[in-house]
C-alpha cells in the first residue's frame, strides 16, 4: 500500500490523496485563480489528509508552468516548509513542469473508466516552453491506455507575447519556427500567434464587461439571448491560416450587439473544437474520447459534441479546469512508479 499526495499550484489550487490507484481525498483551495506569489498560499485540507494517513510515500506538485520558473520553485519550497505538517512523513518530492496537459489527460482516463482512449486538451493557456517561454501549449491530443500515453498533436501559441515583452524583449515569435511539422516520434507541432478557444472567452469577456477577471460563463449565458443564426464558420475552418475573431483590434464601443458577439464566439469555438475532435479521431483511430482543459467547461457546446459525433463515446471532464490536474498528476506518478517508461513522450 502506498500514498501519493498531489498538490496543484496552478489555477484552482487543489490537493489530491491517492491510496494505491484510488482517490481517497480531493479538495480545492479558496483561491480559485492562481497563486501569483508564495505569500498567497493557504491549505485548508491538511487536517483531512492527516485523518487518513500520516505517512506519505511521494508528494508531487503540478502547475501550468509559469514563465517565471523561480516563482514556482518558491511556491513549492514555501509549501513544504510552511504547510507540510511535521507529523507527515514523506520519502520524495516530484515536480515535472511540462506535464500539465498530460495531467488533464490522466485525470480523464482515471475518472472515465476507459481502458484506452484519446484525450483532447483545450486550455486557456498551458505550459510555457523552456527554450521560448513566450509560447504556451494551448491544445494537445494524446493516445492513452492503461500502460502507455503518447502525444499525437501539440499547438503552441505566442498570443500572450505582448504582455511578456518586458520579460523577453529579444524574442522573435512565430517566424523563428518551422511551422506545422512532425518530429521523429510522429508528433505534429503547430506554432501560431492565435488565441486559444478558452482565452478567447477571457479576452472577450474582459472587453465587454471590463476589468481583468474572466467572465466566460456570463459571456456564454449572454449568447443564448441572441436571435442571430450563424451557419458558416468564418474563422474556425481556416484556423491554420488565420486568427480567431480579431477582438484585440475591436474597440469596445464598436461591439454594438453583445448578444450576437457572444453567440459568434460560441459558434466559432464550437466549430473549431469539432474540427479538433475530428482530427483526434483521424490520427488516433479511437472511439473513446476524453475532453478536458478549461475550454471544456463550456456546458452549452458540450451538449453539441455527442450530436455531431453520435458514434463516439465521450467523457467530458466535470473538473476540466486546473483543479482536476491534482488527480491527474497523482495518477500519472502512480503509473510512472510502476513503469518508469510510462509517458516518456512530451
């Protein structure tokens, strides 16, 4: 018998305790966004963990991999030194910074009860690349089973580069890469400057409602009020060649009909994610498909996927946000400890 404690320091901070391969505790922290400094950290769940066990085999931290790598290490160190109760013994601490989307996929595999599946991950903004930290992983496709997981597709975007110029002023985004290529492991990579489907909701809701906090749910609810019919995806069908709705160049006062604007975003991102689902089917051959990552909290569009793909068995992760990655990270480490070759691909 072994215990793995997983601590998510991404958005929706959370903890998970795994006993062998079963979840015996899961809890989310009050801060629903993300820790931006170690002084914000709180942990209200350690007593619940102590009630179960005082002996932990492994602690694993998981994150979406901030561009400020030192901050993540500071958070981890502060967590261990301040919040890990001295009555808890543990043998090892783990942190695999680039596995964020794998943790989404593993959480889906664990909770779906599929023995094998493909996982489509659509994030607002995921892990920053080591060599070019202005690029973030926004979409991934994995083929997964009980004894292997490997990537088939990864999309990295530098849509946030403008916000990072003070940190990385010499970066030359996009055209420094050979775009849309496959590596020796047959993983397809796409590099772009496009907003992710999830980030599009964040950016658009901030533009409509003001402020910096995403009101994606309000935008989704607003779309229901629109009577306009959209039937031709102006952007989604050309996602490899052009951006989504160009909201950065759309002044707030020019959004004359918020309801129609919200509905178009719903429509465009639905078409885009349907294209990604079809791509997932084509490159994996799977009929069991897991949908996870922040975009798939879109409950309205989630209802449409089984209608579009009636022959596919979907598991749409109810904790598709980063909180669920605590479960995925614990399960991933459990698999890794039983087979060190598990998930060696990115």
